[in-house]
């Protein structure tokens, strides 16, 4: 499907729908319809614009192949990235908290954008933009900066050490922490060793909304 090939190239470049729309001149709603398969046979003019912005040939977008045909003038050090396995909505932390408790259905017009995800995931997966530095640890592989994008799968099982999105009973927003399990007790721990807020015990009426399965670093 042409939408999968567009999403694949977007993943390689780290572009959102909005960024591709800005660079190509194709309206973001049109790009979203192409990515989700609603528009399986988009207009030739739009395909040409997308191909030019993405630095590939329109022929590859239409027909596919083992690797994208790089347009003349593009750098030769670009390699094919991981296969895109669908697109997921980028939502706010308040929306994530409401989704955890299943109080509200997400409205399409309230979603910031849709992002390609290269990791196998359930249909309920969503994305969040990291705020702050509580999960930043310069000494560990798993580290998250302000502005990074994380993908959260509510259908994935969690265990000791999992990175989870949780909804505390006294907060409207969701929070991102590492889960620590000690016997029958569960705790939320920031990854930042210098973070002033200590590890907290997870109340019985708290909700674990999902497990973080992937991230996109924003430079």
C-alpha cells in the first residue's frame, strides 16, 4: 500500500504528518488519509509532491520494491529503516489519563497527529511527547529527554522493570515512570538519579495504562 511506503520513509527521516505536509505542500488531512489507507489511490500530483519532499521516486511510492529508489541529488548514505507496522495517534497527557480510565473516547479532531510505528503493537497503542527530565539518565541505555516521543501499548503485559504509563487517583494526567515490583507491592521510580521526587508506592486504586514499547529521539 502506498501509505505504508510513505510512512516508512517518514520514519527514516523522523517526520510527522505535519512536517511532511509543510515540506510537500500536501494538506495534512490528505496525508493522513493516504497513511491510513482511506485514500488508496491518491492523486498523481500529490504523490509527486510527496516523493519530491521525501527524496525518493514516485515510481517506488506507487509500485514498491526491496528498497526505495533515491531521487537524484539525494545523499547516498541513506539506508532503509525498519518496516512500519502502522500509525498511532499522538495524544496529550490529559487524554492519556482519560483513556486509562475509559472515561472518554478520543476524538479525531483532538489528536495532534498520527505517527508511524516500527514496532509490533496492538490497535489501542498511542504516542506521547515526553515532558521534563524525570526519566532522563545519561548513564543508561533507557533514557528519555524532554520532547522525545514514546509509543505506549495498553495491551502489553508489564513486569518488574517495565517502563509504564500510570494514572494516579489524585491526578487528571498520566505519568511516565519505571515500575518496581516488591512482593505484593508496586512502586513508580524515576530513571533520573538526580531527580528530587523519590520513588512512590503505587496506590491500589491507581491504573497502569500501558507499557512503553518504543521511542523516537528528537534532536
